[in-house]
C-alpha cells in the first residue's frame, strides 16, 4: 500500500544556523523535504523565498544577498534558469534569459546611468549590444 504525500507546514532551524519556514512533504522512504512554497534564510543572511521541489529551489522565487544583490525569476535545481532579473549591488540590472546560473540568450542590461542595452548574452560576454532608445 502506498502512502499519500501529505503537505506539512514547518518551521525548522538547521544545525548550521540556517532556517526554513514553509511547506514540506515526506518522501516514500520517510525523508522530509522542502516541497511547495517556503522561505530559507542562511546563517550568512542570504534569503530565498519561493517554490521548492525535491528539496531544491525550483520554479519562481527571489534570492536576496546581504550585499543588496538579488535575483527574481525562475529557478531549476538551485540555479537561475529561465527568465529572470538579476540586480547588482550598484543598482545595475540584467533582465532576460538564464541557463544554469549564467546569462544566456536575449536580454537587457540597465547601467548606472539608467541606459538600457539589449542583445544576446553568453555567460560573461555580450558582443553587439545595442542601446535601446526611449522616444
């Protein structure tokens, strides 16, 4: 007889000082895993608020760093993956496609002067960006 996955709402502090508040479920072998919506706060002050699946950040969420940098968008297996916006501590930001934590595909970069540059991004390179004119 198979046991039905039941959603649990938990508040848990990990041995390393991290904390999690949100939904979990028990796997077929009895392991409790983050699954559903929840907030994880690391001992160093990094917070993730969003969707979890199989104990990993999966789906829409927001990851904030103590430096002021933050990412809001899609996650897959604990990585930026899909569409999202990464805002750097200096206020510059990239909005577009991510693949395995890397800028990948079409996107827009807004610089410190609030100028918007569009084009293809590939990891740390962005050859041929064009200035987007707001007329």
